[in-house]
């Protein structure tokens, strides 16, 4: 019997309108364009891609921090997009977010005690005495102590601030956490500490993560499955090990080739993409990656490829894998 996913995202879209003046039609930016995936309980699912690909917008739209244009987000079978405000507010005890910037995500006028007390008070959990004990316990779990309770965020390092942000997300005992670039603003030496902390918390509390990142070395270390995004669309999705060993989409291949080598003697062929990322307000027709793709065919300029299964649990949207044997051969010969 197939396990029911904890979270299902179906045909999610988030479009923004850009005004160009009184008499000109508005431009439509498709930040998230028909994205679908599911996340099983207890797993870490990654969204990766270059800056501006729509991965952070996807995370915020799932949590309704920004309203979706259309689509469904089902959490434990309930469609979050259609829930009334009060129901969604109460459900936030179970779904939390760790924000990218630990310097901006904490209120500088609140002490650590007030920051961690706020979610408990808002959701009316525990008595006053129990709340304090809960705060002290969660601080110890993330590597801080009771001595930090009355300090303000500006008195902490970046790594310590992110630990406070993680503590705030975990203190309500949620089931699902969106982690939006949780280590990108931290020094490399601190990144590993925060990553290991997140993995330990996942084991201790049975957490499920949507991990958003552009750092593929981090993604390879701590995730179970990966979806690669480009200009608002998912172009490849697979188990982490399968994706890194056998990337199919040319964009995924280029991203993985850019991951730094782990040993001085390791040799890796770097794939350098030509051209810039297209304007999301005016994306190319057909496959949006064809303007930078070394294997682009004539068909790629006019027909958008659908996600196609190339192995069990491994899908990609590329004409190289959609019964184009003659065209594919010619593209590979002339590349």
C-alpha cells in the first residue's frame, strides 16, 4: 500500500503583474509556473536552482505567506489554499519556516525569551511556568543556554541567531518545516554546525523538511530527494543519489559540474553555460532553457517539453528524452 504524502503540491502557480505605465499592458512574471511534487513524512525534499528561479516563492506560497495565483497545496489531505483564516492560523502550529537571513528574521527589540515565548502565547500552549521550561529546554537542544534568555539578537553571531530561528520554528513541535536557504548567510565553518543541528532535530522530533538551497554540496549531504527549478518550472526531480550520479537535464548537469571538488586530486569537467538567465517577464518560447543549452534542437525553440520519466522516480523535462532519436543524434553530433 502506497504511503499518503504529508504534503502534495499540484499545479501551483504564482504570477506577479508589473505595471509599465498608464497606457501599456502589464507584464506578467511567472515566478512559480505549474509546479507539482509531493513530500513524504520524515523526508527532506530539496528545491534547488539559481537565484530568481522561484524556489523561495514556492516555499512562501505553500505556507500562504504569499497568495497563490492557482493550484492546490494539500497538507494531510487538507487544501491549504482554501482554508479560512482562523483554520490556517491554528494549523501554523504544525507548519513552520526557517528564514534565510538570521539578521532580519528576528525582531531586534525582543529578547530571546520574548522571541521564543511569542509562538507559545499566540497558540495558547502550556502554562506560564511550562512555557519557560520549554524555552530553556529548546535553547539547550540548539546549543544555547538559559544565560542567553535576556539577550537581544544583536548580541549573537550569525550562527547563534540562526539557532534561535530554528528554535522558534521547532518549539511548537511542528510536523513540517520550510527551510529557506537556512545556511547561505553563514560562514562555511558555521554552516556544518547548523546543518548537523537540523539533522539531529529531524531525528529527535520526526520532522519533515522542504529544504530550499542553491548550494548543491549541502543538498547532497542532507536531502532525500531533489527537484531542480529553472524560471519557475521544475526541470528535473529524482532521489538525491540518483540525481547526482546520473543527472539528465543539461541545466542539472551544469549545476552539478559547478560543485567544488572535495579532494585536490579529483578531476571534474566543468560545464560552462553561455548567455545570461532570460528575463522572467519575457521568457523564451518552447523550452525556456534552449537559449543556454548546448544540445538545443529546433523543436526546443517552439515546443515546451513535458516532464518525462527516464528511470523509476526520476523525471525530467527535456526533448532529449522524448522519442526524438533522430533529432537527438543530430544535436549531440553538432554540440
